[in-house]
């Protein structure tokens, strides 16, 4: 290479592209006339916008108060001499370079209301039909603000809700032109783009790099500055040879499918996601028409449902593209949910609802789980995913790990029950690739299975807020299909990739247990009201389904299929990976709180109708126990007479600064600091509080994550801690409880400690009024148990994690997720902590100052309090409950978790109601009783083994049925044999953490909609 090429080339090619090629893409332009109508508030349908009165608008003027909508009417006469040329309308709404999906967007319509396509930051054109004489376009401009203000700083934002936004426009409508497109110049631009990018990733000493640069230099030489269109063919010819040189025989292959990650809510509200789907998918449908090899993969049945409901045009076109196999539903879930926190049934229902929608509406069954962005993956997922009929699993999020690198890209993932699913992490470490040479190079270099496998998947297209693939990206794919120095890019389908990738790996490695994400540890705690809404709603739905099914079978009451489906869909949407984790703007979370209220109201209505019909008229004092466990004398899933309490009462005494609660089974001592210094198990004759320690210790940590406040708890948080060891007051409340009050800066924390008669459990109700920014409140319970592993409830079982820190993997797991309970034990003696609201914990080996025997400290994360992206996150009053259970087994933990989260409810009526389903078998838990999704009236019962052991269970269905079969989660027979005895008793052998779904068929079980409506009206 000549000296001048080597040293000056970068500047030369950049200037060539900027000054000669880019302007020549549109050699002729004509400004269009623009008029505007500002929508008074929320978005309106096209017809309303079309009928509105428009005012003249001067291009170059500001528009768009944050979150507002402005309709632009674009008009102009097409010059006669242009009418047979390739014309486009090219629009710049004032785009900036940050967050392609988190800024202004527009959707363009013809005057008849048909959608043309969208205008996006990196997709700014509308094609003009040949022969058009008059441009007449309506553009719905969505002024979505850059919430991560000041270009990606992720600091406190003024745009987090509509109420508090500044009322000044945030965009300038820069330009709107009718322009002639030179496709040959565009192709030349793509040639240069691909070759120059490739040259930059090749080694400096590479002959291939030298030949590419030489060819690019020749292309520049032969392109005349004053006549780019006239010399472009010569320029392209200069590059033909280097573009035609084929890939190395052993180069990696990337299977590329178009994609647009569209967060169902995040830095925008749910209503904007609906418009985002319409915009992105309209563009994709256009692009698919132009490129026959391109496919597009999109997850989330909810987003398809939105198109069906709100954008029937997009829906109809989309259905055609799905039928052609070009637009590919993936994932089989209702949304790309979080998987750490959704409860057992909800995690299953993400798939049940998703697969059902795709099958019924589009005739498609998804074979893969598609969760590129969720924040860690529970160990229960492999079994749930397989049970929902999927064979493959995709994510890339673990590339975000801060400490450790996952060892595989294509491997088997084994869950807590031993189920395995073939899993792929695209080694490009991205779900928003633009197919740049740097991305392809990274994927090839990082691919862990090199030598055994040859291919990886690359989803490409702008994302997070949508956008999707562009014609420039497709041009890159075409040129990199077989190009020397580059991995091969093959446009293809995820299903083809997975099948081939699995087939070519002789013996894939296995990763066992949860896939913990070593970042975003704050998401188990942020937005406590959203978390509580989820927890309450999951349990309310459990009760609603149980009682509605019982009433349908016993009393022929119509089963509220539609209401339950709608309520479930709401809860499933809110489990989206930026809503339940608490990482959305204020708007999203306030809306979520209101939605949860609606869900709870809906469930209460269903329960009320069902239970009233079941118990009939009368004056008996009854209790309804909707849980699968016996509670306070009430049989599981039954309504029985209220049992009279007959136990030794608790005593509360105060003396010499010590307050003592005693119920004959436990004795609790609270000292003058407000700490539980002794918790004596009088049955086991054992002290449970580690020597010298105090339980019920509130600790406040400084918590200023470097980057993502709502998401993260950085490791440094542990170095700043204040212990609250000076209670304002300690006062008995009644015969069995004591209130300890703390003040911390502007906040108050009341902990009510209660010891109910006849229990080996201490209840702690925390009432907090939190006013602190960026401080993490923890509740510490150090217990005198040397437990190497701590159990935390996850879906359909529990996960065991080390309490010690041997490796960097242990160290990085400094904040973990648990559902309703955690348990630590040493041979035969366990202590469980149950909760009704929270999910974040750290459970670690600890030592007293005197270095005496080790203990285990369970710390619940109570409040997080980040300021971005919701400055009001976690502020104000909250109540959460905890229960410390002495001498607890897994069975006890499960029972107490149900009791705390779904307590018995008093009912007045004329008769008791026996359970529909009776189950025996140690550890066998009934998760759900419902009627079948297909509305046949069949009864579906979902059970699981909860201890991690083997159990021989029996199930008695106390109702008329014609048969029983084992099914997958989708309620289809799975071929497992069921052993039914002569007396109808079903015998099942259950493996550790196995989920079993039984379907009891019923004759004439079909319930009409009319019957349902009548039941609810009555
Ligand atoms: Zn996402």
C-alpha cells in the first residue's frame, strides 16, 4: 500500500462519503408544504385527525411538547418531469443520535386512512407511487421525549410522567422534502460501507485489508465530484473484485433474522408501545416485500393482540406475512416477561396465553423461548418451557454480567427438576445489531463452541423502542453473505438455526440451575407497590379460579372465562421485564398500580359470586380456605365452619428495658434498642438468634448505582451502612404484639412484632413512610444456624444457593431473588422467613465480633428508592409483612407462605363446601384448579412436588368425570400414563420438583356464555 493511502485514508473516505455520496443519494429535492394540528391530549384515531383543522407550519420550527401528538399534513405537486422517477418523501422530525427507539417517531397515512409506513430516526423515507401527481400525506408525529435526558446520562428526568413534563417543545421539524432517489448511488454507498467497516476490523497487516483499501481508493479516484450519478458505475466497478472474493472456507456463519426489540413499556407508557408496534411492523412489512430472503422475528402475543384490536390494517397484512413464513412469531409467551419474580402459575400462564394466542389467531406454534433482555432466568424455566411445548431457549442478557463470563453459547440448560432445553446466547452479545463488521467479527471471535459448531444467531434491527431492520442493514447482509475476511451472513429463520445448531453439536455442554444475571440486582426490590400488586393479583387469581371452578362443577354456575382471561392478560402484561422489575417511568408504574386495583376488584367479584352460590343462604359462620394447605383447622380448598381457637394465650411483659412475648412455644425478647436479642424455641429448647446479634435490625445503605439506578445495587453499597439501634419507642399494642418505632432522617419505620397463640412463628409487620433518596433499607435477621446453602422459593420449587463466598460466582451473587419464602437449615432444624411483598434478599454466612461459631444472616431488601427513571419510586407509605418460622421444614415454609399470602376469609352461608380435589403425598402441592382453556368444561389440576424429593401422591376428584389424562401446560395429553384405581383414585409418582397437570374430562361440561353472564349478574 502506498504511504499516502495508509496514513490519510480514514479521513479521505469519510469525507468522500459525507460530501459526495450522501448528498448524491437524493440529487434533487423539493420542499413540501406542511400544516399542523395539535392533538389536545391523548392520541386520536386517524378519522378524527383527518377531520381536524390544520394550521400552516414553517419547517425549521419547534414542535412537540413531550408526550404530545401532532398531526402534520404534507402536500405538494410532483413536478411533471419527476413523475416517472424513483421518488421518496424524506423527513427529519428533529432526530438525535441517542436511543433510536426513545425519541420522536411518526406514522404516515394516505388520505383514505391506509398506512404508508413509519418515519423513524434511522428510517426517514416514504416511497412515492410511480405516476403520483399530488403528494397528500398525514403524518402522526409522536413527540416521545429522550427520557434518559442529556444524551444517555440516565439521570433524573423531567419527562417521567405527563403531569410533570415541561410545556416547551422538545423537537424541531427540520425538513420535509420530496426527493429523487438514486438507487445506484445507494448501492455504491452500501458497497463502501461494508468494505470500509470490514477493513477496520481486519488486522493492519492483513493483505485483504490492503486490497480493500486499495480498491476503495480506486473507487474514489474514478468518481467525479461534479458528476457522482454519472460516474457511480465506474466507482462500483472498482469495488467489484474485492466484493466478489469469497469467505474463508472455515469462517463462522451467522444466521440473521430481522428483529425489533419493543419493550412493552419502559421509557414510554403502554399506550405508546401500541403505536410503536404499528410503526415498526408497518416498516417491516414494507421491507419484507422488497427482500424475499428476509425474515422478521417478533415475540409477545400481547403486541399482536394490540394490532388486532387497534390497527386492523397492520394485523391483516401481518397475518399474510405470517402465513408466508416471513413474519415469524417467536417466544410463545404473552410478553417477554421477567422470570425472576412471576409466581409459579403466572410463569406457566405466560406460555399458556402466548402459545394459545399464536395458535388460535395465526396457526403457529412457537418452538423457542425468546427472552433476549430479561434480567436473569429462574431455574424453573427449563421445565416450564418444555411443558409449554418449546425445545429451544434464546437470550443474550448474560453477556451483561459484571463479573463472570458464561462459558457457553450453545448448550443444554438444565433446570431444578432436571429438565433440559437447548439454549443459545448469540455471541454478538446483542439483540439490536446493525450487522456491522465489528458485530460480525465479535460474534466469530467470541463463539465458545468453535471447533465443534459453526453457526450462531444474529437478530438484527434497531430496538428497545422498536425501529427494526432497515434497507441499509439488508444491503449489508447481502454483501456479507460470502465475503473474504468476514463471517458469512445467512438470512434465515430462528427455527432453522436452532435445529441445525443442535444437530451439529455432538455433545453440548450443560449449565445446571438458575442463570443468574450479575447486574440489575435492584430489580427485585424497586417499585414496591408494583411488586405487591403482582403478588396480591397472583393469589387473587388463584382463589378466583378455584372458587369459580368449584361453583361451575358443583352448582352449574357459568365459569367466567372472559373475565379471568382478561384479568390474567393484565397481570401477564405487567410482568413485562421493565414493569414488574420496577425499571419504567413513573407513568407506567402509576398505571400499573391502578391496573392491579382493577384486577383485585375483578377477582373479588368472581370469588363473591362463586362463594355465595356455593354456601347458599344461611347464618353459619364459615371460613373459605382457597389454599392447597390446611390452615387454622380449615381444610384445603374448602369452605368449612370456623374453628374455635383453643390455645394458651400469648403473654407480653416488660421489665428492665426488656419486652418479652411468650406463647409457650416461643419466647421473644426485645431489648431497649428495639432488637430481638433472643428467640427461644421452647419446643426444641434452642436459641435461634446468633450470640451477640440482634434480629429485627433495620439497616440503611447508601445506594448510588453508577449507571442504572432502578436496576442496580452496586457492590459498593455494602460499604455504607447505618444500623438503626435506637428505637424511638417500644410499646405493647395488645395481648400478643409489640410495636417498635424508628425514625431515620425524614422517614419512619414501625415494626409490629406479634406472637400468635399456638404458633412457632413470629410475625413482623413493617409500616414504613419512606422519604429517602438513593438509600436501601434492609431488614436483618441473623440466626444461629450454620447453613451452607440457603433455599429460596422459585416457581414450582426452590433454588439452593451457597451462603459462603468461595468463588467469584458466589461473590457476584450478593443480592438474590426469592418468592414467598427463604429457608436456612442445619441437619433437621430449619428457620424460614416468609414475606407477602418483597423479592430481594441477601443470605450470607456471618461471624460475631468474637469470631465465635458462624451464623447465617438473612437480610430482606425492604425499600430501594432510586430516582431514575421514576423520581417518586418507593416514596411514601408502605406496609409489608414478614414471618420468622422456627423449626421449619420445606413443607412448613410452603404452608406458611400460602397462609400469609392468601389467608382464610370469613363467609356467612347455609352450608359447608367440600373440596373438588383432595391430594395426599408428602410435598405434593396443588398449584391450580381451573376449567380448561378450551372452554370444554374439563377440570384442570396442576400439582408439583415442592420438597425436591420423590413422592407417591394420590389425587381424588370429588366430582363426576369421564376420565383423566396427564397433559402438558397447554392442557394437551402428553402421553404420560396415569394410574387410576378402581375407586377413581389417581396415583402419581412424582420426581423432584416435577410439575404434573391433570385434566379431568366431564360430560356436558360445556357452559354457555349466557349462563356465565346470568351468574355474574345475579
Ligand atoms: Zn427490553
